[in-house]
């Protein structure tokens, strides 16, 4: 079965940087879109950044200019470089991806999430 595992979350001071990683494993035929979502306490989950298999990217307005999404197709990995972090960036960040397997058509898969806390 396909699994997504995030890493890189933790405590960081305002203005600091953090890099999140998400590795997809299992019987994978093709990884299509990959992206990062986040959910802060008391708020709905929102799309932070996404990238297609062709390299096209999309960012939430709140993170443009500060966050950068990238992917390494050979490693089935997507990254989220977060710079100039703010208090409002505090949230659980989730990796999501549209993945096809030998037995199933493209389906959405989600990681368990990694907590990012921005605090002084």
C-alpha cells in the first residue's frame, strides 16, 4: 500500500526557516500532483502549496514569496521550504498526493501530518 510520511516539523522562532519533507513509498506506478496542506487550531484545512508532475506550482497568497515547494521524482519526495516564518504559520502540515498504482487508478493519499510551531 502507498504511504506518505512527513518529517521536518518542529519549533522555530519567528523569522526562522524550516524544511519539510514528504516521502511516498509502496507500489507506485506514477505520482501526479503533490502538495502541502495545513490546519491551524480552530481553522479549516487549507492548501499551502502544490506542484504537478510537470513542475507547475501553486501557492496560497499568505505564503507567496516565503515558501517554496519542490519535488524529486526519482526519490518520490516533495519538499516545502519555509522561510520568514510567522506566528500564523503555526499548524499541522499535511502532505497529499495523487498516486497511481499497478492495481488502482490515481487516488489521493495523505500523510499523518507534522506539527510546525512558530514561537518566540
